[in-house]
């Protein structure tokens, strides 16, 4: 286990020792960033601090992706992990367990065990579930990617998959990431990488939404991607596509930014405005996979300044979502470094989540808690004022 040093320095002090990008990010950070625990740290619960109707979620670790660690599925084996998962969050997302290669390992066989366990856990803990994902270029089983299927067969395979998976959890999934990462950085459809778009054309995207809606009319259906936090070529492509689909009456309900951030880069300052333009189209918006990775010093222990900068990014992402009317779902991609995907995918980087490997809370955790609590208080004040006005009439 790596020890962690809790940051006590005020952000202003920390900013002095940060590199250029970090300094400018910190300079326009809200002055009320509070990253210290409130009085009774152990009683801080993100889900209780959240305003009514706001969902604060985490990915449920899929297990096994620390290359050097051959551990069993943490969701079923780690009691401390499960306890925190139930206490802190009122929304959960399947990190891997609902992806094609997990849930549909053979042409004629589905494996619902891990996904069912998440849905059951969520029911027991009064949590909603985000389903992830139905149409993606990655983590597809070999039988699908290497299979020699005709276009008609592929279309019926996708329809059957969506109908079966969405149908199984109908009424139990709040939001589905129907189409995941369909555009590249230039805003072009991933026409080569994505088997569905390559073989069946872009029209298949609308069909996927229609089939999902038929299978569960209550679920909110989303486009989900990374690198779309700011207004840029990729998010513009989603903006144009969602407008088109809405005009055609396709049941698209939401646009979500994953928000895999890194302290190497400045904070995506256009996030709130970008979410707002989708909100103005009548869509729900969401943050679905937030984590903030950093370059680790040789000791492996982040400095106070790094942890403060990370807390700042977490807080600003949450604030952007809270500021947009129909951004009601805010999910972090795992809550402990113990099971984070980051160190495996980014050499030398890590510490991306809000808790250490032994579940100690970082400044980022407190920043989220304090921001949620402040939003809840403001909300209560607003309702109270409204109620008083109505009552006087
Ligand atoms: O299941 C195998 C296991 O049998 C094998 O022993 C082990 C050895 O490496 O690998 C296991 O599969 C791994 C899988 O996670 C489950 O643990 C894959 O190698 C590994 O690549 C996979 O990584 C996942 C990654 O998506 C793949 O694209 C991460 O856990 C998951 O956090 C990440 O999540 C994605 C979102 O779905 C979409 N947005 C980006 C985000 C981060 O990449």
C-alpha cells in the first residue's frame, strides 16, 4: 500500500509551485475550493450530500486489468470496496461487465452473471444503474469481429443483442450508453474501426437507438465519448448528429462527456458551455467516467500540489455539471486507485481516483463532498424561498 500525504496547503499557495498549465488552471479556479475534510470526515457521504434528483456514481470495477495483479473480481471479493460502493454512491456503472465481450461471449450464449450482480446490488442499495455500452468499436468478442457475417446477419445480431440485453434490464437501467466513441478527434465517424458503421453504414446508429427504446421505453439513451468536454471538432460532430436525429424523431435523450482528464493538460474550461448547448437541444447531459491522472514522482506518492490540482479538476467538472439544468448524473470511473485502469494504460501515470489504494480519502473526495453539499444547501434555500412566496400569496 502506498501512504498518502493529505494536502493542507491552500490552493493559492499550491499554485505557486505548479507548472505553467497548472498555474493558469488554478488561477481561474473558483475561490471556494475546499479540499479539507469537514468536522466528521468518516460521516461524509457523497450520495447524502447530493441535491435531490442528482446522481453521483462510480464505475464498478471489472477486475483483472492490473497486468501484474491477478486478483479476483473486486466487486465480489473485496468487502471494504463493496461497503464504500454502497455507502457513497447512488448510481453505479458497469466498468466492463455489460460490454459485448463479457455479456455475449459466444454467438449463441450470453453471460449475465456479473451484470446481474451489479443490478441486484444497486437494487439493494437504492442505486440507479448506467448501462455501458451497446454499440462500440472496442471490447467486442472475437466471434463477432472475426466472424464472416453477411450484412443482414450483422444487422440481426446487433438487433438481437440490444433487444436481449436492454430487455433483460428493462425498468432497472436509468441511462444507457447506446453509442460509445463513434467519432474520432477530427469529428469523422470511426468508419473503419467500428464494425457496425463499417459494415452497415451510419444509419445503423439511429436503429440502435430505436431498438433500445423499444426494449426499454423508460431508459434514457445516450451518446457517450471522451475528448468532448470542450466545444471542439468531436463535440461539434455530436452536436450536428444529435440535432439531425432529434429532427427525425429518433429516441436520443442524452449526450455525455466521459472526462478522463490529466493534470498534464489544462482543465477543459469550456465544459459548462458545451454541456449547455446540448441541454438547449432538449437533451439530458452527464459526466460519465471522470478521473484525473497525473505523472507520478519517483516515490510513487503524489505531492500536495498535485493532489490539490487534481481536486480542483474534480471540483470544476462537478460544478460545470451542477450548473447545467439537466445534467443530473455525475460518475467517476472508479473511486479507489486499487482498481484504476490508469496505471496499466498510461505508463508512469496514476493516482487518478478520489481514494488511495487503501481507501484513504484524497482532497478530491472532500472537494466533491463540499461542492455537493453547497449545491444542496443552495437548492434548499431556493425551494424554501419559493415555498414562502407561494404561501404568502
Ligand atoms: O478479461 C481479461 C482477463 O481474462 C485477462 O486475464 C486480463 C489480463 O490483462 O485482461 C482482462 O481484460 C481486461 C479488461 O479490462 C477487464 O479487466 C482488458 O485486458 C483491459 O484492456 C480492459 O480494460 C478496460 C478498458 O476500458 C478497455 O477498453 C478498462 O478496465 C476499462 O476501465 C476501460 O473503460 C473505458 C470505457 O469503457 C470507455 N471509455 C474509456 C474507458 C477507459 O479506457
